[in-house]
């Protein structure tokens, strides 16, 4: 279960960063997401959830293993 949450956190952060890049126009392409600020905000939320998930997983992992 721990590896699943860590993987989920990594994927959320990576996808969030790509969406931020596309929404702000840093990553160019022919996508409907390019230069649309809504996708930058959605990406920011996605990355924030990923960071929170990763943080809680790291904090919980230490407490469970007794390294506290």
C-alpha cells in the first residue's frame, strides 16, 4: 500500500507540472490546453494534492517504522 501511495503522489506531481507548463504556454503544442490558464490552475491543484500525499506518506512511514 505504501508504494502505491508514493507512486500516486509522483504521478500527480508529474501530471500537475505538465499541466502547469501547458496552461502557462511554457510547453508548446497544438493541444487545447496550451496557454489556457484554467489548466495551469488545475495542474497546480493536482501537484499540491500529490505533494500532500507524498508528505503524509513520508511522515506516516517514519512513524510506522519507529524512526519517528
